[in-house]
C-alpha cells in the first residue's frame, strides 16, 4: 500500500507545470482514485481513510520526513524535491561538539524519567527533588532530597531532611570525600560504547530539536525518542552496575542488595531499596523510639491513617489500619481493648503533666518544635503532629487528659458522644490538661478491672454505678470462695499446684483486694464518686489479684478435667520401677505439667495435656502388658510347669530328698520357685487395664519381688537345676555306698535289698523307679555315717586372711577349722557337706 502511494505521488508530480509547487493529493483522493477496490477488514470509507493516514505517517517516519511534505492549508501530500536533509549525519556531527557537562545534563533527563520525577524541581534552577524512602524496619517513609547535580548544592535545600541521595554524572570528576551518614552516592562509571553513543546522539538530537525550525522539530523529536528508549532500557538492564557509596563504603548495587530485602522490579524500586538498606541504621539511630507499623505509611497517607485511628477511639468505624496504628503505639491489649498501661508514649506525656502544678496546662509549643511547619515533630520522640494527635486523643479517651483545640475541648465524654474528630484540629491543638470533673480515668480503670464496659461511666453514670455495685458484690463472693479453696489446697496428679509460699501470697492479695472492694462499695452515688479516693495506680495494682482469681478458676477447671486421668497416672507411676524409662517419662511429663499450669493456668488442657496424659496411660498399659507377659505364665508356660511338677524326674528327686545323707535344701528351693514364684495368669485384657493399674486376676505388681527373672527363663533354669541335682545326688550316693565303712552294713542287708544296692554300685544307675523302699535301704546302709554341715559363709569367714599369708599358714588355719568341726567324732565315718 505504501509503495503504491509513493508511485502515485511520483506520477502526480510529473503532471504539474512546476515540480517544486506545493500541489499533491489528499487522503480522500487517494481513497477514491487509488484504493477504491482495495479489500479491507472493515467496510466503509472512514476506515479506509484512517488506514491511508496511518500509512502516510509511517512513510514520513521511514524517510525521516524527507522528500514528502504536507500542505497544511489543504491537506495535500506531495513530493518535496527540496526536502533532502540528512538528519542522521547532522545528529552525529552535532554530537562531536557536545562537552561532558552537556552530556551529563541529558543523562539526568533520562534519570528523571526512570525515577518518575516531574519537570518541576524543589529548588529552581537545580535538578533537586523531594524524595521519600521506606524505613523498612518501621514501615514508615522518611523524607529527603534527590540530587541530579553536584553535592555542593546541598546547602540550597531547606529545611534539612532525613537523607540526601546524589547521582553523579557518568562524565563527572567529583571525588567523594567524608560521605555523611545521611548521604548516598550513585556513580555510573562502567558504561559501554552503546550507552555512550546513544547518550551522545540523544543529547545532540535534543539540541537540534531546540535549535531547528518547525519543519524539522518532529524529525528530531522522533530521533531523540528512539535514543531515549535505548538509554532507559540500558539503564534498566545495568542498574546493578551502579557504584554506591554510603558512610565511606563503596559497593555496587547488587552487593548492597545482599545486605537486606527490597523490591527490585523497576529502576526506581531498586534505587529506593538500596538507599533504604543503607539508611535504615541511621534512621534507627535518629529516631530510637519510633513505633513499628504493621502496614506501610507515607507522608501522603499519614493524615488518613491517623484519622482512622482517631475514628476508632471515637467509637466510629473500626478499620484494620486504625487498629494497627493504636497497636503500634501500645494502646491495645491482647484482646484488642484500648489500654495505655504499656504505652511509653502515653506514659511520657502523663509524666509531663504530673510534673506540672495543679490546674496547669501543657501548651503545644512545649512539646512540638514549631520552628518550621514543614518539618514539625515533638521534641522527645520526634513524631509527626499526626501521631501526636493520635496519642493525645487516646489519652483523652482514657480519661487522662482534656485536649483544647481551636474548636473546643476534647475529653472522654466528648469522644463518646461525638464520633467525629478531625485530625487537622487535633494536631494543631492549643494545650492539654488533667480532667477536673469526675475521675473518669480512675473509674474507667476500675470498670476495666471489674470486667465492665469502660464507656458506661461516661454515657450513663447511674447505670454505671449500679453495674459497678453489682459486679463488686459478685467479685467479693468469688474472693470468699477462693480463699476457702486455698486453705484446702489445689491438687492434681498427686502434687500441689501451688506451693506454700504462693498460697500465702495469694491469700494476702485476696485479703487486700477484699478490703479494697468493700471500700469501693461506699462510693455508690455520683457525688460520692467525685471524692473517689483511689488513684489509677491503686486500681491497676489490683490487676494481679484479678488475674489470681482467674488463675484459680482455671486451676479448678484443670483439676476437674484431668481428675480421672491424673489419678490413674499417679497410681500407675507407683507401679513402675525406679529405673524404668517410662517412670522417668512419667516424672518428666508430670514436672512439665505442674510447671506449665502453675505458670500459666490458661493453658489449653484439652489440646495440650489431655492427649499427653492419654498417651502416658496407653504407654503404661502397653508396658504393664509386656511385663505381665514376661513374669506371668501364659497357658503354654502353665502347661509346661505342670509337666515338670508331675514328671518322673521331680517325683524321684522328691523321694531322694528323704535320704538323710543328702542335702535337701536345694531341692526345696527349686520346688518353692516352681510353686510359689512361677504364677500363671492368661485372662488379662486391655479393657481390664483401662480401669485398674494392676491385673485384677493375679494382682501382678511390676515393682514386687516376683519381678526377678522372666518366667520362661525361670522354668528353664529350674528344669536344668533339677537335672543337675539329680546327677549330683546320684554321684554323692555312689561315693558314700562304695565307702569301705559302709561295706559291713551292705553285707547285713537281705538278699533282695543288697541286690538293689549292688546293682546301683555296679552300674552307677539309680533304680528305674526310685521309691520309698530304695530310700529306706539307703538310709539303713548309711546310718553309720555322720554328716557334718558347714555353711559357706562360716567357711569363708574362718579361712579369710586380713593380711597376705603363706600357703602353710592357710593350710594350718583350714586344718584347725575342720578339726574343730569334727571334734569327738570318728573321722572315718564323718561326711562333710558344705551348704
């Protein structure tokens, strides 16, 4: 389409008498004569005309507005053969003559666009603008100045602000010396050829634009726009290459950004982030008591933000931002009720007022620096007037002060009745003073202490007094009950929840509070309340006692909630061995539980401790069931025990134990272990253990003497000892029956009896059936032998040597001991048994 238009204009040029005449064709004529049959996306003459106009404009841009002109009088486009200027060459030529200062000036033009600054500067004739930075630690912006010129011009900026940011030109030779802690320098030195060329052409095209006639201005404008776009793109892409100097430290942008968090989505945000990171510490130092806000506040929003806080204090709309501001100044408690007890800001101004004489006021100029209205702050905290307005309104709301503005007085009652207070009036207050009427602050403190709505006393005094009397009597009854319960003690899980010292302190606090409330009841009319003798401090001193009452209620609830579980766990703990890991866990969790609820009676028992206690119970049941299985015989073990007691080995040993020469003590011990120690129980269930801490069937006690050896191991040991005893007794009998001293006794036996003995002597095997007859025969044969029993302890103590002794000494000592034991007996017939 463009090509056809050029051809049409060329042909038309040849049809004129003078090829330099300003005669051509209009867009409408091109439409009717050249593009009448052209297919377009939309039908209609207007759309086609608009399309032709767009193409004509594109042609002009493409040829740098050379060779084609438009006659403004009739709208005709024609070939202009005298319009043959080489604009690019002129721009390049102009660039050669520009000095560094002029290049830096046009560099600042680009920065002005990137930093979103207007053409109107703060100081006329200087590239200086007001600028705001976010103080990230406080979420509040601070005001300062942004310089696109020499730092020597700092003195021209008044009033002094919080910071000064300087952008040095890429061609500047300025040397940074003694960089102040409120100054940040940006220096662009590492540029490439593209940047330098585009900056030079941008500057020269702008210079030519300013100097050219109207015919060429549009060309230079379009040229400069192109170079400007390239420069802004380059700076956006290379912003991290800026060298930044703060407090005499120089790093590039990326290094500074590593020191903190900032927004890096645009050139301006990156620059602001770096400056905030650099200056945060300085701001902290300059404003050490500045509050921390939950959401960002700027100089343009501080008024509205403060107004929202004031509206909330007046009982108006409760916005999130309003709550955030009150919370930042410490005016809200944990339940988001207004409470200035922990506010350093309210305390400071209250203390100032206390230092004044009775009836004295504090004027605005006493607390606000009014030298320059543009930078007003208070002397102590250096807070803006908007924040002072919020603080004073909160203090008035609490009944601490009365604020006087140009429009009148603002006190607690006024704030309750008039829900609209203008922050502009309040920040320009005249003075404030203590209330002279009812002690609203003290009464509000009392109402808050009693848990009554604080505003009642200012809205309806009679109703407020009635509620105060009712609530006071209610609390007095609760105190009496609490004191009685303290005398009886608060117990849980086998421990006292309150030690004697705490009980004594609680009793003293409750007694004092009881006397205090009994005095409060005397002030039950409005005239009496004007003489209310208690200060806000007197009332607030009783807050701890109200907390004690609340804690005692919570402790009572805890005792009731955990009664069943804590009782079970206490009894279960007594059934655990001292060295048991579970016993240690019980003690540790119990210690934590008592410590937890003793320090914080409002702990969530349902979610925090009941699951722990239930788990301990489950652990105990699991542990008890394991021990029960180890130290009680199940049905299989019980059957095995029966087989041993009723087996032939046990029966033979029982018969052999009647032989006088044999030591039957070992057999008796094994027998007792099998019968008395190894108990059977296989009826226990988890359901049993839910109610009882020990088995209801066998009463197994994990800490009792029965917990010595595992039943299965005990059975094995008893069985092995029975076999060992059988072999020992058989060997003992054989040795005694083959002794020469008993041969005559064997010869005197009947033939049948002698055969039984001789068979045993010859085979070393006891009869197939050891019965009473065999026992009788052996006792009869061995009755000539004399048994001497020596206990092991006696033997050990007799032959022990307190000092090292020789072998001969030990032999002599042993011999004397034995001789003493067998004295008066026939040595050949003596048989010694060491028990």
